[in-house]
């Protein structure tokens, strides 16, 4: 008799547990569906923000594209310089060099761009290219020419 009651109690407990688990699964499923819907809404909002940025943001930055003959595309140079600075600061010298070269392409002969390219070549261990760009900056006589001359002296190439 005790065994029958114990078996019946185990059976009732098992059924109750299954019902609770089924309820949890349903609740969990509903929660996950809600989360998916929220994620979809966030994605849609972000896509709208991206489209707005594309429509309103600067469109002048085109990597490796030179300005009109004799000109300087200051907006492109500034954007490329900022991105190059971010990469340089993080130690990603290869990508920094690409951005700095874009800035130099946008504004050929710009002493600041020449120095940034030179510094990056120096950080990459390419002494010859660093010297070449430091010389270009030093010969410009513009802003940064003293910095370029000091770098040339440091590198043993006055």
C-alpha cells in the first residue's frame, strides 16, 4: 500500500514537473520571439540611420582619388588624416600608411601629409621612404618643415 501511494506520488510529481517545464518552454519561446522582434526593429533603425548618413554625410572621400590638377581636396585630406591617425595610434601602421597616402594624394606636397607618411614609414622600419618624405616636407618650408629637418637629423640624413 505504501509502495502504491509512493508510486502515485512520484507519478503526480513527474506530471506536474512536465507541465511546469512545458510552461517554461512556452514562456522561453515567447521571450525569444520577443527578443527577435526587438532585434529586427533595431536592425531596421540602424539601416535607416546608415541611409541617412549616406544621404547627408560627406561624400568627397574617395581613397586614392587625386584632386583636380593643381588642387587640394582638403575635406578628403582631413578625413584620410583622421582615419590614418586612428590607425597609427592603434599600431596598425599598414592601414595608417594607406590613409596618409590618400591624404597626400588629395593634397600633393602638403608638408603635414608628407610628415605623416614619413612617420609611418619610420614606424614600419622603412628608413629610406621615411627619409624621402621627410625631405619633401623639409623642403616645403611650410608648417612642419622644422619637425621634418629634426627627423632627418635623427635618422642621420640631414
